[in-house]
């Protein structure tokens, strides 16, 4: 009986370790995808930022979780591209974003959204929102210009 109990504990620990390793791999993929934009943010917005995903992914961010969903990485990088584009084409947005230090992303509801708090820029993405990432990016560009260049 004791060996059965120890086997169950060892199996549970092995499965937990495997899940943690897989989540760590998913986080690294998304981090690599976000870090690709550091130079573009610096060049176009005048800000030196760090990127971070807030929360657990639970699946490969470069793949869709379900049919008709968007990939998390695709949505996050579309949000970052929207910021780069808004900085490039609007001096008021660029000036406001030049003080950014951190760009974070997390799951939210609906189209790609953002919150600007001091030097932190938070992107919210919803993989289940079925509008294409490109359309969401374009809408965010216009929203940034409208909200910031009043």
C-alpha cells in the first residue's frame, strides 16, 4: 500500500513538472515574439521598454486554441505593431509614448485594447474574439490616435 501511495505522489510530481516546463516554453515563445519589437519601439516611439505577459498561457501562443480563434502571440504583436504605427504617424502619440518603460499584455474581452498608466502600457487581448488580428490592429491605431491626440 505504501508503494502505491509513493507511486501516486511521484506520478503527480512528474506531471506537474511537465506542465510547468511546457508553460515555461510557451512563455519563452511569447517573450521572444514581443522582444522582437524592442528596437522598433525605441526607433519609432523613443522608448526603451521591457515586455511581459501577465498570467498563464496554457497553450502554444503561436497557435490558436480553438478553430476560428486568434493566436495570443499574433494578437499581442498586432497590438505592439499598432503602437509602433501610431507613434510613427502621430507626433503627439510619439511624445506621450516616449516615456514608456513597460509594455505588458494579458487576456481581456473583445477587440485588442489598452490602458496607459504612467510609464506602463497594458495590452488586453481576447483569442476568442473572431475579428482578424489585422483588423483589430487597425482599429487600435485609430483608437490610440483619437484617445491621445485630443
